[in-house]
C-alpha cells in the first residue's frame, strides 16, 4: 500500500506526540521538544525519515552510536537499558527499508552485550565487511538481516584518532546517536543530574565532529539535554533544564530528536520510515521488542531510574513500552488506510 506524502506528514505528527508523552512526569521533554521542533518545518519524525532517505542509498554503511555506563562505580562494565533497544530498532528498520548496512558503535566493554540485543531483534550479528551479503538477492530469496557491533576506545586522544580512521575506512552515509552522552565545552560528559561520567565513556563526539567535517549527515536522539546533538538547542538547555549550564554538550548535529525516553524516538522513526517506504516489516513490533527488552536484561543492561536489572527502561516496565509501540503501529495503519494513494 502506497501512502501520500500528506499522509506521512500526518502520521509523523501523531508519532511525535506519542514519543513525547511525559509519562515519567520529569517535565523536561516539552522544553526540549519545543526547542528542537522550532528548528524544523515538519514533525521531527517526518524530518528524520526525509533525512534518512535523502542521505542513504542501498549498500551504504550507517553508524549508530549508543551505550551509557551510568553506574561505573557500582557495575563498571554494564550500561543502561535506554539507547540500545532504540539503536537496534533503527538498525533493523534502516536495513530492511533502505537496504543499508548498520554498524552499531559502542564502548568496548558493552560490545558483547550489545550483540545479544541485536540477536533479540531477529537480526544476526555479522562482521562489518560481510554486511553486504545480507542484501544480496541473487540467489532468489531474502537473506536474514544483519548488523555489526564494533568497539570504541575510552580515552580521548585514542578516540579522536579512531573516529578519523572509522570514518575514512567505512565512509558512512550517516551517523546517528541515540542516548549517548556528549562532551561539553570543557570536554566533560555529564548525566542529566549533573554527575560527571567522563572517565567511563568513550568520547564518541569525535565521530560526529569528523563526520561533520566531511559533510556526512548526522542525527541525535536524546531525552535529558546531555546527549550528543543537544548543542543544537544549547541556549534553551542552559536556561530551562536543571544543571543545564554544566551538562549541555558542544557537538551539534543536522537534526535533533528529543523524546521522553530515547528508545521511543527510535521506535517512532522506525514506524514512519516503514510507512513512507511501504516496507511494513521494518516497523518495530511488540513481539520483537518484548524479545529485545528481555535480551537487554539478560545481557545486564539495567534500568537505572527503576533501580532494577529487569526488562524495564527509565522506570517503565516492559508492558508500558509494548503498549506505546502498539499505539505507534496503530497510528501508522490507520494513517495508511486513510491516506493511501488509492483512497
């Protein structure tokens, strides 16, 4: 079923509303969203899929950056559950809808756990140089979709060199960050509460700085004001977000997408990309995400706000996330029926 552009825009507006429902009552998402939305003519999900389709062609590499070791003093080699599921949802959608080759970039100590989350989504993990095999249809049948997961070093000098090497070697069409802390003007990385996490995090800003220098498209998804890309609305964060002066990053992106929970931004983009391309299998789905969230917990990606290592993210247990996905998918299906080319 083909859908009109006007229909895609209307669904995008609905998805923007769903991904920014302030279910946690933190109060910051309205401030972040309104500032980011003011920089775009359309909904942020619509702007996202337009940027994706404009930037990416079949066979292109796409970097997706995620991972946040938010309790390094307590569980030093494990990360939180916001970010990785959204990254995997994006990777799967980009692979299926655009036939691109997703590479998830994260801290070296999170790589093995991240691979388990990729597997939970129904994709295989594959070395980067073998990703193109999964879009080869010459044998007359579709191949299992694949994604790669690669490590990034923690110390800044090595990270800056590695960023340049990765960009030069893979020449990605796009770099996307989801729930990844960004460096402020002093090179420090903070959580939304103002705590300094610099020493436990790879400085993945360098990947985006190098991409920008080379004219590669960039996008950032976040929920706290401290993530890569939030520099786009730095003044708003300094003035209206708690600890804003300290936490606001310095790295800008071509498009910023704030969401109540960062994963939700990934889910919304996944749904609209599927609708706009007609590849409905590219949409995030409740049964898939149920597996992903369980894989997350099994790989020891924890819910910090909820203080638990369960299928839970930012204080919301799995049923909340699955219900939101159901609403997002329903928005797509209703919109496609109402705004199909033939209707």
